[in-house]
């Protein structure tokens, strides 16, 4: 049976991680891996998470099973952070806990694949490399359309909208809620409004991937566009990850919310989500979500988490400013947001940076801004400058 399987290409980022690890040069720089790093180059456990974990350790009395919905108190508390008060109280919206943002996207894909419509999912290019496989593996058709204007280092809104000309009513449009991976771009408030008008007029269904709330302009600002869209659209989906903004990566913490056209339709939506979750992972892992629940249900821990998140965001933005000021070709980086930026360099330059300067990034030229430290900005720019336009 198994001899019919083809070999698969290795994960591009894992290869970069492996090469970086094996490099003995002491001044090596890793801007490949997509996790936040502090000024010492580590990805620490957040203070509020540590405190919440200590509480769980002393107070948790049972590890018995939860249901397929996971920890509903976690999801409902998180709804206030992600969706805001009005939408969190909207009975057309139903949400369950998922194993990370990836689990939320896969559950969304399985739900869409269960509908009679079996929509095409429209994905702007470039995007997180896992988006197309997640929907494709669920049996959905994935259509790619334009998004990024590399010359300007910004999103091209007209290109994005024009690329949706072939989308049929009921098709799904994937939108990054903030901090676009890999380009660092974000729709502005006017563009979100235009998107809202368009999806309503054309009967398209937005699926917002919100994986970096709080790492762009702030918790409320990073969700504002998505909330405006949800307020306008009759149907929508939100795939959420807590893995970056709570630094819980390996704990796999996320949620999926689905907005149905009416509270009555939200009932079979929820029932279907639970049936699908049951066969995908039965129930999501508890620990990380329980820590988030503890934080969000305690004003002091919440304030502590938000302060640390703001600090992370400020560090990223200070590095963005330093990069943007260091070279004219990098100026867009200062205007962008979140962990990532796409450098205007080719694969040959990526290889030379790796071989000559021990600077590691995937072939796409995507860098994790937080992989830099203030003292490594100058050597990074020195190595990069000859390759920039
Ligand atoms: N969406 C985007 C845009 C991402 O960058 C990521 C993580 N790299 C995810 C979703 C998935 O996040 P998680 O690790 O929670 O599965």
C-alpha cells in the first residue's frame, strides 16, 4: 500500500532552522523562524502566562475530558478581546476552541467542505504557505489572486479586488486580520469598509485569519477592520490564534467563530463544528487555553499580559523604524506591521547572505523582524545593502 506514496519536499523553513543550528559562526543571525524574540534573542514565556500556569498547577482539581468545544469559558472570554463587546454578544456567532490557528483554519475548511455549496477559497498572493494546503487537503478548490505590489512594498488594493472578479456568490475570501504574513501589510479602515461593501454586494463570505492581534498597532486597532466587516456581512468566519500574542506557540491555542445569517442557523453550524472537531481531534489540548482563560478572567493578569504584549509590539516597531531609516529600499518596513517583511531580494542574495554572512531566512526573502536585536541591525544592513535595489 504505502509504496504508492510519493516523496514530499522538506518544509522550507525547517531546512533553514537546521542550517542555522549547524552553523558554528558566533555572529549568525536567524530571521527565518516566525516566532517573537526579545532583545536577548529568546522567546520567553510571558509573565502573565507563568502566573496563570502556577495557579493552574495549584488549583486544577481534574484533568478529565472536556467536550469537543474545548474550554467554552476560554472561547467566550477571548471573544471579547477578538470580536469586541457587540459581536461577542451576537447570538448569530458561535465559536469553539481549536488546536491553534491552524486547527481553526482546518476546521473552517472542513465546515465549508460540508456545505452544499463547497465554495472556492480565494487567497491573495503571497500568503502564509500553509493556507492553500489547509483548504486543498479538505477537498476545496483554492484560487490565488493578486495582493502585493513588491515595487512599492505595499498591498495593491485594486489588484486584490480586481482579482476577485471571477469569484461566485458564496465563494470564500481569505483575509489576514492584521500583520499580513509574509508582507507585513494591513488593510486600512477605508479598505476594510470597501471590502465590507464588496462582500455584501457580491454575496462573498469573508474568512478572517487573525493570528497576530496586538502585534501590529494594538489589540483594538488590529481587530477594528475585521469587526467592521463582520458587522456588515451576513456570514463570515474568524480563525484565531493565541499562539503569538500569548507566546503559547507549542501549546496550540486557538478558536474558530462562525457568523451565521441568523441565530437559528447558528445552531446547526455549531452542531456541525462539534461533529467535525470530534473526528479531527476529539477535543483540543487544554493547558494553554486554560492559562489564557485564567488571564482573561483576572483584571490584574489581563493588564500584565497587555503591558507585556505592548512591549513586544513596541520592540518590533522600533526595529522596523531602524530598518526603514537604514536604507531607502527598506523604507516600507517602517510603515508595515507585525513580525514579518518581505525583502526585495532574490534567491541568490538569500543564499549569499547565508553563506557569507550567516544570515538565515527562507528563499522567499521573508524576514522575522524580531529575529534582529538593536545591535545586529547595523551588520544586517551592511550585509544586505549590496543586494537591495
Ligand atoms: N495564520 C497565519 C497567517 C500564521 O502566520 C500562522 C502561524 N504561522 C497561523 C495562522 C497558525 O498559527 P498557529 O501556530 O496557532 O497554528
